[in-house]
C-alpha cells in the first residue's frame, strides 16, 4: 500500500508549520534590564562603598545593561560627593526604580536629576 504522506513528510510539515506560527506570534520587546551591584560586593559599609559602585558601573554598561541597583546608603553617599550624576552620565545608565526607599514622609526621594 502506497501512502500519500509519509511519517517523515508529516513531521517535517508539522515542524515547519509550528516554526512559522511561533515566529509570526513572537513580537519584538523593548526590555530594559538592569544589574545589581552586589555582584561587585557593593554593600553599605561607609564612604569606601563608592569605590565598588565606580568599578561596577563601567562593567554593567559594557555588558549592555540599561540600569543598576544598589543600596540607598551608597546612592546617598554618592550624591553627597556629587559623584552619582557624572557616573551614570558617563556610562549611560539609570538607577533602578526599586533602589529608592520612601523617606520619612512616605514619599520616594527625587532621583529624577540622576536619571538619563
């Protein structure tokens, strides 16, 4: 008995159909992904913590990430020294939104000047 359609032909046709359907359904996404500075051991431990942020920023930028997150104490120390804005401008980064804890009034601090 001659089959009009072999198993191999059927499998190829199904695979091509699924592939085409998957490709058509995939929509491009504009994801902006950040990285934690904890990888560079950037933990709040006084003024020297700024050095870890300064070493993390070029690496994070070079790896293609759009933003970074770190502890609020490190951001505050950077701002005291006017080091945060130049750092993020130089490496074209933003500060992750979740890095901004509410202040004593329950409002988030305004880091809008430090975002690109």
